[in-house]
C-alpha cells in the first residue's frame, strides 16, 4: 500500500529537526530561493591611480527561483505543484 504522504518525490530534501521546509521548492529538482548580497564600493582602483576601492555597504537580498504552479501527473495522480521553468522546458513535466 502506498500512502500519498510517504511517496518519495524527486525534489525532496531531508531536513534536520528544528529546520522548516521552505514552502516553494521545485517538485523535480528542488530549486528554491537563496539569499545573497550586493556589495557597493566607491573610489578609484589603485591600478587606475586612486587609493583603492572602499566598501560602502552590503545589502542582503533573495535570489528567487522562477517557479510556476502547474497541474501535473505523477505516479498516476494529478496534483498541483511548484515546478521551475528549467524543468518545464527540459520536458520533465507531464501535464
């Protein structure tokens, strides 16, 4: 007997206790949003005759995956899941 909650999906990732599973993750490859930053410098580089670039500020931001909500058929069951556009274009999705 197969229970829908125990079915192993291609994009499933194991989390430690205390971690929470992000709500938006690609059903097939597991792609999700990641945090990163933008570093702002000012000044003139030393090789251009200046005294060097100075760090002004760092901004944290999210790099979001391009996820689309699609109805797909997986193991004969139709469900609505988040899928990244890379998996849609590569033909992994059966609508």
